[in-house]
């Protein structure tokens, strides 16, 4: 009889999934679960779902005796499509995956039902989960919020995550303190819509209030970073931190999606292109070294050439450094899927042009940083990231993951800096 392997978790998608995979890993280890492969899926695009199913089929071919469990947003939104796969033994929902009881051998290995997915919209609270760290990472993610109350016309995620729920501030602070005590020097606050943090809590504390509390109550924390934010919801306390708190890293990833006002309206976004430009200008005035990344969708339904050109110009108008470009992918059940669609070839062309613009902006950012010396958090012995989240390859030396080192930015290859340890 072959020896069973520890539970393996394969993660797709966002930082929140990365965090939740670590929670599941802890539950599985504590329960003594062995011989399972868990796929924590993403539903943001049709391509993400396709890749997950491809990986599941490959895992079954290579591990014929393993118990294959599928969870995550794609499993929550369309559990039957995974349940119909012969390779899959069990499908569980996004709420169920966070429950320790789901990972006991009795429930994970010997369950009679194949699909265990409940109504995510009925979930009203999100609890914090103490994790000791994140396997193989120099920084740790902390979930502060889950779900989304907004209904952008292109987005399936609220149906995978449910409505917005915030983790009480005391639980967040406890988890941050625990991770710092375990040696983590950078914490990333993550969630589905973190700028909506606190709207469901007593007193309605904001994301800025939460970040202020963390930095005050955990003075040993050296670097605090935010995951993707909705700039229209940035509160006064957050803007004060941007201006005054050096431990809040000068890098924000913005959920922009488009630079055309009509497309933004059809997406049911809550900001205009002018709002986004004004936010970037104000944040840069408060913190001159701040840099921005952004999500932009290419080829949203009804997007004309002129509308697309507005998005292309928006990259320069906002002064973006990194682009995360999504070729529009219709998600079944969303309003945008019923709108007049843009031809697929044109979507690909527009996405390529946006990516080229992003590459130009990144190169300009790298050029502007040459010669500077800055602190770099090492992720491996030779790779790390600056305070602005720019990747750096350390040349002529080696470090330990988790070290923060002064590095001279001596060159670049168009994608990352080449760095030398400063004397």
C-alpha cells in the first residue's frame, strides 16, 4: 500500500484565494487529512475556469488514487460543471471551505454527497483566521473583508463571494500581530472590495481607520500594503496615512476597468474618468513617490474605437505604472453578457495595445529609478521587491527570503530592476 501524501492545494486567482488556501492548508493539517488535492478556483474570466479544469484533468492523470476536491469562486458559481467531471470527487463552496469541519477525513474523504455548496448570499459574517504564515512567501496576506455589495455588469464575483462582510478590527490586529511575531515584515490587507471595509460593523469604521489602528497597535510591523482598492471609496483617514505614514507602502492597485465614461456607466462603476485622474493626482501630491497599478478591461460590450482610445489615454492621464489587462470575457448570468459584443479578434488587438502601453509605462518607471538605493524585501535569495512593489533581481550576492536590504538599482531589463547590494 502506497504512503499517502499530505494534502496539496492548488490556487488560482486573487490574493484572497492565496490567503484562504493557507487557512485550508492549516485545517487539513490539523485534521490529519492526507491523499487529497484541493483546487481553489477563480471565476473572474472564462479562461480562469478553463485553466482550472485543465489542471484538474492533469492532476487526475498523474495522481489516479488522489481525492480531488474543488472549491473557490468557480465552484461556488457553477458547482454542477465541476460535479459533472469524472475526475472530481467533491465540490465544496466558498463558505464551507473555511470551516475546519470540512477538512476532517470523514467529511473530505468519505462524504456521500459530491456537491456541498450552500447559498453564499445567506452568509452574513466573516471571521478572522489565525495563520502562522504563508508557505513560501516573504509577505503575509490578511483577510479584512469578503464579498461585494456592488453589481458591476461584467462581474460574476459577488455570486461567488456573497455580499460584503468585514472582519472585526480586533481580530485583524491580532492576526497581524501573530504574523509579525512569526517574522513577517510586510503584511498585505486583502479582500474582495477592501475599501468597503466596515460598512457592516458597529460604528462603520473605514479601511483608513483599520490601517491606522494596525500601525498604531503593532508598531513592530515594518511594512503595510493594500491590495486592490476602489479609489472612489478612499476615505479621509486613508488619505492621511498616504501623506504621513511611511510604513504604508507607496503602491496602490486601482480597480479602474475603463477610461471611458460611457463604458464606465454601462459597467455600473461608481467613478468617472475624471474621478480617477483626480484621485491619482491627489495621492501623488500627498506622497510624491507613490505608484499605481490598475485593472483595465479591453473590449467591453459596445466599446467603440474612440472609447478604447479613451482608455489608452487614461493610462498616461492617471500616470499608471502597471496594467493588469483583461480581454473581456462574457460571464453567464451577468448583464454585460447580454449586451452587444465586440468581435473577439478586435478584443485581442485592443488587449495587446493596452499591454504594450503598460510595458512602455513600466520601462519609463524603471528608467526613472536607476541609480537610486532603496529598501528591498527579498522574496527568494535573489529576487525581491521595492517599497513601490517593483521587482528586483539581486546580482552579485545572495540574501535570505524575508530580509529587507538596501539595494542600488543599477540597471533593468524592461520588466525588473537589476540590483546590487549597497555598501
